[in-house]
């Protein structure tokens, strides 16, 4: 026959036992000389710890009810650890457990399966503290003072888990490296306080959102799932009339109710990698913008605004220079053709005798002398042109001085101010002509440093032709000496070869006395190219004068573009609207990726901690201790006194 304990009937409550305590099976008694006749196939020890407490949660009595499930056939001796317990009481007929040291020893006869119950009181430390507070109309009251009163009643229950553990957990962080962390946690205890409320006395009931309610007639039972770690508080609040409260039952199971889904950490890692790629893209774009704005800052556009003003003067000057270069090119081309004919006429194989060769030398001497005379004439021609240009320049300077003087003289008389303006304009034009005449004589760039190439002057051309004339004169002298030394006519063929080679050098260019001498062909082609280039430049400038006038707007446009690019790079105002820059995007992405990495580390650590807590709950299978080799299940049932009138 089943035995009962207090408000619990073992037979009636056995189905409500949530966890089971382990049983140890000994082949030899651990605390006595008791020898087991045999070894059972399996033993499961289910421990239910009943705690009777007052209405504040202070324990008065703790009783362990042990349910031993023995599987096997035969007689077995079972030794169940029970340190510090009081008297042992069997709850199963024919089952006589006895204390032996720190163990409970019993011999049982089993045929297949056997169930054996016993109870024992203990003062072992409980894993859970319960605290109850009763507040009526905002005033905390002792439970003994509540009975029969009415008002707004609030009941607060605080559960404190005392099973604190320190452990080292390992996990793989976001960087793929295994990490370890020192953690402190409590063994998970799923606690379910059950408040039984009389619906005829209590109304307007408030409870936490997690509360579960069961209704049986006018009786309302509120179950509040709680997992203190280490402490948690729940409540129930109601309008109470003629207060009476039923005893509070708290079921406690070593269990982690639910585990979060940590697989999202892998998704976060993929997101972090994607955002890292975006951050690197933003940083690359920022470098490109910095390169563009840096290059723009080095541009000197200060002269762009006045570029259009000199277009007309530059176009006119280029036309004059082009005409002069074209004339020189034609002159040099004629010289080249003449020299080419002379070279073609030199053929030593045509001389069949020394007399014929001597005559040919004489002809060459004459030809060279005539060529020297012609070249000297070209030099004199250039001297004349230079003198003419110098005269024009001097005349121009005098006219410039007179125009300036007239402009200054007439400017003092208001009636003559139009004439003063005309003379001022004339002076400016003469000044521009003076500059161009200087370039024509001395060479240079008509519009100053810029995209147009510099041109050679008449002095340079005259010096080049003078050098050529000297060379030809030297050639003529050499031919004269050869002619005078006709006795050495045997060397004349070789001399003709050298002369021809020298003339080829004069025509095509080469080394003379260790110095490179440009040929007439180079001079001709160069002058023709200069003339053509100047003509094209003149045509282009004349056709694009209107477009070049827009250069005045370029500095402002470049400043606005630089400001816009800088705002795009580092943030700022664009057309009155503030925009974040690439630095903001890059910094935000850097912060997000770092936070995601830390978040994944925290999640992985949380996953490892959850696994450790779950393992600790699974390992908490006995309150008093399990024998070696046994399986166990453990649960706790707390019963707190209710509130009743003593009348």
C-alpha cells in the first residue's frame, strides 16, 4: 500500500514528478559488509525533493522521496547515497531500507521490474531560495496580517538560484580562431509557481505576459514560468475582497527551457564579409577622388581669363611669321636642288685620263666658288632683311613714342580726349608690333610661354647660312689647292669621292670636324613644317576665337567642381543640400563590420555558454547523490502556506 507524506500522496503525485534522481547499484556494500546476492540489469533513481515553507518562502521541512526502479530478476542489494538524512521511512510494502553510514541499504526481490519508494527528511542546502512579498494598497504587509482584508493586492515572488558555476568555455570566433572565455553562470532551473486564485474574491487580475492560466469553475490557476539566473521576480496583482490565498505550489526542474538559434551567426559572418568588400570599394573610390582633386589643386588657371584678349594679336603675328618661314623654306629648297645637281655631277669614273680629271677639278672649283658666292649672297640678302626689319622696328619705336606722347598730351584736354584714345590704341598696336618684330629678329614665342612652339629668328637663320657659306668657301679653297697641285692627280679620284661625300653631308647633314652639321634638307623641311604649322595655328585660332572666350569661366567652374568632388569624398553642402561623403560611408561600414565581428564572437560565446548550462542541467540528476553506474532524475516541489483567517 502506498504511504502518504503531508499534502503529497506518493501514488497520486508520482505522475507529476518532472525529473528523476539516480540510484547507485553496488555489487558490494560501500559503508558496510553487506554483499549483494546479484547485480540488477538497470536501476533508475528518481528523487523528488518536497519543501514545506511558510507564506514568506522560508523553508520549514525538506523531505526527499526516492523512487527506485529496478530492472532484472533475482535478489539484489541496493545502496543509495543519502548523506545527512534523518530517519528512513519505507513507502512500499515489503521494502525495508536501512541507514548504513551515509547510505541507504535495501535488499529487494525483483521479477522483471520493481518499484520501491522511501522518504527521508534532510537539512541539506537547497538550490533555490524563495521570497514572497505582499503589498496591499501600496503598503507591504506580513501575510498573517492580510487575511480578511480587501484592496488592491500585489504579490511578488523572487526566486534566487544558488547553483553558481565557474567554467572555461571555448568557441571559434568570427576570425576563425578558437578562443576561450572564463564564464560564471547558474545551473538552469525551470521554476513554475502556480497561484490558485478564487475568482469570486479576486478580480481585475494582472499577470506577466508569460503567465499561463487554467480555469476550473471559479478557480483560476496562474502558472508563471521563471528561470532565475541567478535571480528573477514575478508578480500577480488583483482587486481582492476578504482576502484568502490558497497554498502556492512551485515545481522546479533542472532544465534549460529553450536554446536560441545561433545559426544566424553564419549569416552575420557572410553579411560582414559583404560589407567589408563594400568598405574597400568606398576606400578605393575615395583614393580616386583624392587623386583628381589633388591634380586640380596644382593647376594654374590664373591666365585663362585673359587668354582670349591676346587671340587677335597672336593670330596676326602667326600669319606674318608663317609668311617669313615659307619664304625661307622656298629659298632653302632652291639651294638644296642646286647642291643636289652638283653632287650628281661628281662621278670619278667619268675621268678617263688625268687631263680630263684635272679639267673636272677645275670645273668643280668653279662650281664651288659660285656656290660659295651664291650662299654669301643669301647671307647678304638676310643681312638686308635684318637691316630692313631693324629699320622698321626703329621706325615703329619712334612712332610708338610719338603716339604715346600725343596720347599723354591730348589726355589733358577734354575736347581732345577721343584723339587721345585713338593715339593710346595706336600705341598699344605699335607695342604689339614691336614685340612681333623682336620675335621675327631674335626668335621666340609670339604669345609668350604656352602651347604654340617657339620660332627661330632671322639672326639664327643668317648665322646658319653664314656657317654654310664658310663651309662652301673652305670647299672652294680646297678644290683650288687640289687644282694647283695637279702633280698629285693620282689622288684626285679619292679626293673627288671625299668632296662628293662632303657635299652630301652639306646636303643631308653629318659630322664635320667632330661637330654635327645639319643639312640643307633638314633646314628646308624644318622651315616648311614651321610655315605649315604657323598657318594651321593661325587658321585654328581664328576659327575658335569665340570658343576660347569661354576660358574666362574656367577657373570658377574648376573651383565648383573641386568643391563638389570634395563634398562627395568627405561630405558637405552641394547646391544647398548637405550630403554625407565616402569617408562617412567607409567609416560606418568599418564600424558595422567590427560590430558584426564582435556580435558573432558574443553569439559564439553565448552558444558555448548555453551548451555548458544545458550540460550542467543534464548533469544535475540527484540532490543527495547517485550511486556509481545509476541513472537519475531530479525534481523539486515547493509548497508555501496560504493565507487564511484564524477566526
